[in-house]
């Protein structure tokens, strides 16, 4: 059941991120053509690009975390036992950083909603943008936490298997 939910969330976020990239490319293309051929740029283009770019980045980051698609550089070879600790530490740091982003954006969304802030040309409420970033950052933080716990769970299972084997062999 959890795999089905994870697959659905991953698929949905991938579609949202891909659609955002398509909108980004379309708006930039229309803006460049309108600017160069007709000397009439899209006045609202920059606002839309800012929102869509933020949506794309924060919608695709949970997918990147789920697929463990981060750029990894192994500068120093480490023993296998240390690699599990590295994964736990990396997951904990990622979770902490995205939790901070979620908290800061949530706080800013509350402020923005209180002031009634909106974008200058289209009047897009900035609180909506901040809430979107906060929620997607929280999703990334949760995925990082689950992945950080993965090596701990597998280490716990291995120790239980070892204890069971010792009992069976009469050690």
C-alpha cells in the first residue's frame, strides 16, 4: 500500500515538475519572439517565470530524493560499515535543511497572508507560493528522514537475524 502511495506521489510530482518546465519553456519562447520581432515583451512573463521555476524546483526535489538521484562524489574510500553511517548522516542533514526551509517559508507565508502581499502585475498572492514551497519542502524532509532510517532498520534486522542464528546453533 505504501509503495502505491509513494508511486502515486512520485508520478504526480513528476508530472507537475514536467508541466512546469513546459510552461517555463513556452513563456520564455513567446517572450523572446515578442521582444525581438514585435518589440513588445510579455509584461507578466517575469512573474510567471518566478512562480513556475519555484514550483518546478520544489516539485521535483522530492522525486530526486526518492530516486536518490543526488550528485555523489567519493573523494575518500570508506569501509562498508561507515557507508551506512554516511547515509544516515546525509539523510538527517537533508531532512534538517528542508525542515528549516519548510519552517521559514511557512512563517513567511503567514506574514505574507497577513499583509495581503501579491505580485505586482498579476496579483498572485505570495502566500500561496510560500505555502507551496513550504509543503513541498516538508515532503522532501520527510522522505530524507525515511531514507535516513533505512540503514538503521536494515542494521536492526541483520542483528536480529544474527541473534536468531546464534540461538539456533546453540551459541
